[in-house]
C-alpha cells in the first residue's frame, strides 16, 4: 500500500488495483491492456464470462512471469467486477479495473439512454467509491473512437471522461478502431477538453502501422499502447519491431506500453489461443531480439507504472 512521504500529509501517486492502491514500483511486469471478462452483441458466442477460465488464464500469465493485468472492460460489457478481487488474491496477479463506455454499437439503445445523462458522475463514482457502489474501485477510464473519426457518441463519452479525469487524476485509455484516429482523439481530449497528454493512452496503434502518426502522438506526450499480438491480419506482429524501434530511436521509448487484448473465448491460452501468456513468451522474446531486453523490460514495467499511477488524493473532486 502507498504511504505518505516524510513531511507530506498526502499519499504519493498510486496505481489503483481491485485490492487497493499500491506504489507504482510494485506493479511489476504488466499486461497493459487485456480482458478477463467481456460481453458484447458484436461477439456472439465468444463471451469471456467464465470465472474459472479467467483464473486459469491468470495462473498461466503468472507462470510466464506476469505480475499485473489492466482490464479495459468498461461499464455495461460484463466486467464481473465482484469476481476480480478474488481472482487477484488467488492468482497473485495485480488487477486494475476500468470504468468508462465503449462505442455505441456495444450497447442497447435503452442502456445508453439511461446512462448518458450523467456519465461523468458514474465514472467518478466507480473510480472513487466502487463499481456498483460496493465493488472494487476502478483504476482507469476506457472510452473509444470510431474508424478514422469521432462520432457524436464518442465526443460525448470523451467529454465525460475528461471531466472525470479532472476530478480524479485517472488515466484515460482510448480504443482506436483498427488503430485509426489517434490525432483526432488528441485534438479533442488534449486540445478542446484540456486533458494532460500524459493522462491519455492511445490503444491499438499496432493495427495501423503509421510511423508518422505514432511519432506525432508520442511527441504530443501521450502513451502509446501496442496491444493484441498474434493478429496477423492487422499487421500486428511483423511490423511491430520496426514501429517500436522507430519510436525508441526518436527518444520516445518511455511512452510505449504492451498488451495482449484477449477479447474472445477462443483467444484464451486455456482454449488453445495465444492469450495472456503469449505477451511474455514468444512476443517478448521476439521483441527482445530486435530491440534488446532492457528496452522491452521498460515497456513492460517502468512505463505502465507511470501510465496508470495517479495523484488520487490530490485531485479536486469537482464532477460529482
């Protein structure tokens, strides 16, 4: 747990896990974007809704050297938040849960109509009080853009996320559809909505291997998540070493995060897919051959420790 520094009445920056706040240095080797539970009408029959399969996946990840998983599953998509503390305790893997809202296509119109009026208040409550009022607290905000653009739903959701970020200090993770729209997202969040760039994580950039966009986003100060290995149809694996080397050579090695993004039951390692362990087995091994072990270790440890830490106690509670 986090303790105040000598002479400082406020706690130091902390990562908010489902078992409580921890010092960033205690996060360890981190899968910075993944899912233990996930339901969506866009993934019929492939729901991640089996607690024992989730437990087995965490054990496999732990055996591969993993210490922490950031679950980016937002509100209304089957987070099963009440299961997360038990899974964290039993596996020894630190888990960070998300609040937030995905693209409109993942929800019924009735649910969206019910929650849109006070999204910021909902996000703040889940970050500070607990998911569902009594569950573990979320440790990040997850929102989403569209394919090469931002629709009305995305803009409304991101405005709420920005308000909640100001109230809590939490980082905002952004699903970029097939890796597109990164600069539009930064224009909105960090320009119009004044979110500090280092409080934004741009997800799925590996799926759009545009080195100019990557470098521009890193130069703006955002974190860049390259998540979802072994999706060859997204040019994920074979272009990744080049993209990461380009960023590191330009001085942006401290902005890079790596994740697995397991979104279907068939993708779990316990069902024969790559799953969470792949990130620390073949994927890490391949990146180390191209980039060196020290740099890849930084991607998996020091960078997520900074990205997901927040000054929770110091942030003004202005959104409620």
